[in-house]
């Protein structure tokens, strides 16, 4: 196994911080970027970040999305 110094660093997105300060349409834009279907977006935008399914939170945080991508 390779030493950890050779593993690429995963950049993370502050999903919880963004979610707390975002309006519903901004949350929807984020969910669209991680390929959530529109019918699910309508349900998820009104939930607290910690209520989102863990795989979705992981996808948001490790997707490489930057704050500037969300306008």
C-alpha cells in the first residue's frame, strides 16, 4: 500500500455551512449539480442538512463543487 503522501487530497465543500445560509433555489442548484432528480429536489430543499441521506451529503462534500459554481 502506498504512503498517504501519495494519495490525492480530496477537496471538500462546506455543505452544512452553505445549506444553512442558502435560499431554497440555491439549495436546488446545488442538488442539481450532484444529479439529484427534480422530484427529489422538491422534497429535499426544505430539510435540514443533517436530515439529508448520508450518501448525498458525502457526494455534496466531495464533488469538487466550489462556492463560485453556485453563483
